[in-house]
C-alpha cells in the first residue's frame, strides 16, 4: 500500500514496486483517511498489506496522525502490516517521531527507487516482517 497525496509520487512508487517484483499488486491512496478505511475493508477480506509506504506531509490527516489511528486498528491488521515512512522530509525529529511507533520499520527518502525498495525489503525479511 502507498499512501501519498502526491500523484506523481504514488505513480513512481507503484511502478517501482511492481517492476521490482516484490508485490504483484499495490493499493494506492491519496489520503490517510482513505487508507485507514481501505485497511478496515481489507481486514474483512483477510487481505491486509504486508507493507504501507506512508508519506508524512499530507493535508487533512498527516502521516503521524495516520500512525496514531493505525495503532487503534484491530491487532490482526497491526501484526501483519509494517509501515515504512516515505518522505521528502529532512527533519531529524520527523524520523525520531516516526520510529517511536512500533509499527514503523523504516524511513526512506523520496523518490522511491528500486535500490531503496529492495534494501528495505531485505531489512524487513531479516526482521521476519515480510
């Protein structure tokens, strides 16, 4: 799943993820609220994503607010889903704040590249998170 208000960033992430072969399908969401609603619908079908690539700076609900709401979702969703922050933010405090959440397993800088994606996937596999 990719959650980002920027259409070009969603497009790039979708193409990189599919081209790399790490996922056969990608759920794209323009807003954090939309993504939370989608997670609840996916849970009903037992199809929660293994990884969410989450932008920080979004209107209406930012990535940190998403993380707060994510922590209230049913355990089955939280256990099976890892969050990787995908942001253009260069603020050290943003990275520290994101990593304070147990579900956050990585922090990548935009734009997503195949090298960054594959490196993150290796880390998640090493942690038995995929």
